[in-house]
C-alpha cells in the first residue's frame, strides 16, 4: 500500500506518519521510486502501536523509541524481548529506598513473593519496575494506615496468576516474537484500563447485591 492508504487505514494524517518515520518509530517502506515507497500490514500494525503509545498512553517519543527498539531486538529471546519492552514503559514515581517504611515493606514483599513461589520475581527484585511499583504502593498504603495483610494480598495474587495465564494465551496466538512483544505492549497501554473498568463494574454489581440500593 502507498502512504495515503496507510494513512487512511491507520486513521493517522500523512504528516504525522512522516514524523514517525523521521523519528524512527516506524520502519521505512520498500522504496519503489525516488519519491515513493510501499508499506505492508506490518507497517499498519506498528502504526497502530505507535498511535496507542503516543496518542493514548501519552508516552514520550524518546520512550516510545526505546520500547520499540526492544521489540525489534532480534538478539533477545521471547521472555527478555517482551520484558525489556514492558520495563521501558513509563512507571509511577518511587519513594527513596532508604525510607524506613520502604525498607520494612521491601522485606515483607520479598517474603510474600517467596511464599507465593514467585521465585523469578523475587530474584530480580528491584531490577523490575513492577516490583518497585509494588513496594512503593504498599509503603504508601502503610504510611496512610491502609495496610493490606499478606493473606489478602495472596488472595489477589492468585487471581492475578489466572489473568497472567490468559494474557500469555493471547500472546501464544502470535508465532513471531516481535508480534508477541507488540501485543504485550499494546495490552499494557490499551487493555489494562479495561481490566480496571471491569473491576469497578464488578464492585458496583456486588455492592448492590450485598447491600442493596
């Protein structure tokens, strides 16, 4: 397809696509003349991902370029390719590691992960943005007096394991590691809000059932 068709199918103005090309967010098309190039379905898929990152996820261009760089890194296996792309996404601010509450919560999180049998998560620890986010959030809850006990957290974790398996089942639909990584990143930007909305709707439904109107 030509640039105009890519623009029409992707719902992105030609000028914006040219900007993405200049910034290295979109790979160049196959040159057919000095002034024209052809694009394929992979370009359309990548365009949709870039649009999700920048226009919906509000990810800075430099960060989006880093995420896409990991997605395209063929030297990485599936786990590292997906993981590196996910880790490069923006994450909430963290509290200082030397904060006494943070240190106490970190020790508790490590015990918790060990009890769950999530040994990989425990081993990589602070290298993972998700681990640091969990510690930061739990420390904030503790300081505000909303401490969540390990039994309650473990009950949530069991459900999250089921969600994770569903996520990976979706990734297994793609044969190519690049497509797996693209789908994982798109899911983080586009589908996590769906999960949050479903949780809120379920709360509303069961609150009504339990307490009435």
